């Protein structure tokens, strides 16, 4: 039998500075699979464990990360996906026309509408309509006498309509007399001995 305090050793998941000393649980994110005074090992990348863990299998994927099984390094969910739960499991895709800003997203709320679409974060996104431009959650109308194609993402996508002229995204004025304006910022003079109304 045991005849001294040094015969008392820490069980797996616990450690101490020496045999016979008080044992403390391995901290969260670490584990120790052997008995005795050895150091606790850090869980693989992208994983964590509860305090007192005694196996690498106790190290499970943190939210925003995925792997085929527990105890292995977990990869961050790719941009455009998220995972709100811990453990194994697939990352979920963001709703259509939305994506995340970075890898490792943990919530559908991290999914924001892509350029040229609008809607609330984490919700459905709608393609920006003709005659408007979209940024994040907002759909803006093009200035008067200008228009844009569907899915426009910048004010400068708004071009003056035919018969008007001006800088993209700016104010559009009526085409000058004796000129023709096909749209955008183009104004062409009429041919010699011809004219056009204002």
C-alpha cells in the first residue's frame, strides 16, 4: 500500500507541481490524458474543452469552426458561411446575395448583403432594382433624369438618360440646342447644317 503523501498523484485532467501536492484542474482549452504531475496540453487549433478535460477528444470545435470529428484541428468556416454551434457539423451558407466579411463567422447575423443588393443583416437580400443603387441595407434612387442597371452598387452607376447630360451620379441637365445626347456624360454637336431642339 501507499506509505507517503508522494504516493498520491493527480488523476488525468488535473496537475500539480509535484506528487502529493494539491491537484488543480487543467484549464479550459487544455487537457491531460495521463496521471501524475505532467503539464496540461493545449487543444488543437479552432477547438476548446471544459476545465478538467482528460482527453484530446474532449477538445471540440468552437463556433465558427468545423471538422469531421472531435479532437482534431478545426478549420474556420469560409467567408459566406457561418456556424453558431460548437462541436462537429457543417458550416451553413449565408442567404442568397449575402456573405460574411471574414472567415470564422458564428451567426447568420454576420451575413450582410453583397454589393448591388439590399436587406437586413442575416435576412433575405434583394437585388437592387433598375434606376437605383444599393449599399448594405439601403436602396437609394438615382438622381432625376438618370438610371442604372439592376444590381448597381454605387451612385456613379447612375447615368443620365438619353436627352440629358451630366457626370455619372451627378445632376443631369437637358441636352443643349444643336446637340444630341445619347445618355451618360456624352453630348455631341449636330452635323453641319443641322439642328436639334433644346
